[in-house]
C-alpha cells in the first residue's frame, strides 16, 4: 500500500486537475486539496465572475491560506496520509514557482514522496473544457479567450523534479490519467 505520498497536479485551468485528483484520491486513499479549496475563501469575498483579471494582491492572500493548509499537512496530519494537491503553474512565473516551492517544502517537512505531475491538453480541447458551466460552481475561470491565449503564450510549469511525470490528457479519461499516475507512484515507492 502506498503511504505518505504528496502528489502535485500542475496544469492550466480546464485541464481536469480536480477530476483527475478525485480519481487518484480514490486509488491512493488520499485527501484531495485542490487550488480552489484554498483560493475560494478569498475569491468568494471578491464576487469574482471568472472572467476579469484579479489584482496580484489577491494571490498574496491565497498564498497565506495555502501556507496555513500546508503547515497543517506537514505537522498535524497522520504520517502515513496521502495528499493530492492541484495548482495552475506557469513556467517562468515567479508566483507559480513560489507556490510550487511552498508545496515542495511541506512535502519535505513530512518526509513524503513528492510527485509533481504536469497535465497537458491541446488548445481546442482546453477551450472546450474551460467553458463548462459547472466550473463556475467552484469559482473557476470560464473565459475561453484567456484559455486560448494561455495555451498559445505560456507553458505549464516544469519543475524538473526526479519524480516528475508529464501526461497529455487531451484524449484520455480522468480515470486513465489517474491510473497512469498511480502506476508511476507505485514504481517510485516500489510497491507491487
């Protein structure tokens, strides 16, 4: 049985991070902590419509919430517990790197197996997914033009960690992506 694993799913909004995390959480008996679980206490206060650009100071506040969650995971949660975090990391972006480092540090403090997973998706499919009306239920971005622009101009954060995995999820189900991640984790921690 896999124990004390800290998975970080990285990908653009709409790629399916939460859906995959839920599938993986079942396979790993892990707790899913997606980025909106952390961001929404702040975003809800601002009546965010999912289309406008938010000021940078918003993300400074969500970083404080994230740190409180990570401190709890690192110091108070059972040592064998597994966690699956999600985050939208952008290559070369200082805020994305800081968020990544926060999570990596918490994993290190737990002595956990840290597994960053990049989830990639072709532009047309990403735009289709981001427009799903159910995304607004969790205060998620729904702007297809922002998704299109992001897909064309930036890349998903690539932390170059030795345990990293990259999966193109354009044409596979969340269950298949979760299975690939689970198999990768079992190989890393040498579980049959």
